[in-house]
């Protein structure tokens, strides 16, 4: 019991200290992890809980998009999140046929965000070095 409490405290501290881009990566990675685990889960209540967790995270990711600022790219991401969410809801309702597609796209979204954050961090580091010189 104490180990579970300590892990929750550690996770909370990690999230609280995360930058916006780190928070985004934490969320998308957790969505992939929960969806992957749900596909393998044999216990129906646990499976539904994992799918619902995935659905809520995807909903949170979509709510952070600003289509006015991000334009077509943000709108396309919103459409992807809506597609993923629809397939997760279908799985929650007992139709798992779209879950593999949703998971494949979610993995691709994770990889895309990881690449984008790596580029952003590299640019930030280069700008900081240039400022010091």
C-alpha cells in the first residue's frame, strides 16, 4: 500500500514539474500505454477502465488544440483525435473492430509529438547557446 502511495506521489510531482511539451508527451504516452494494455486485458471491468482512461486523455489532448492559431495542422490533429476517440467509444460499447486502427494512429501521433518536441528542444538549446555567446 505504501509503495502505491509513493508511486502516486512521484507521478504527481513529475507531472507538476513538467513543462508544457513534457506534459503533452506524458499524456500521449499514457494514452498509448492504456490502449495497448486494454487490447490485452482479459478482465472486462479493467479493460473498460483502461479504454475510458484512453478516451479521457485523447479528449484532453483535443481540448488543448487551438485551431485559430494552429490553422490547418491543428484542425487535422483535431480530426485525428476525433477519429481515435470514436474508435475508443466504439470499443467501450463492445465493438473492438476499430481499436487496432485507433492504436496505430495513436502510436503515430506519439512518434510525431516526440519528434516535434525533440526539434523544439534542440532549437531552444541552440538559441540559449547563441544568447550566451
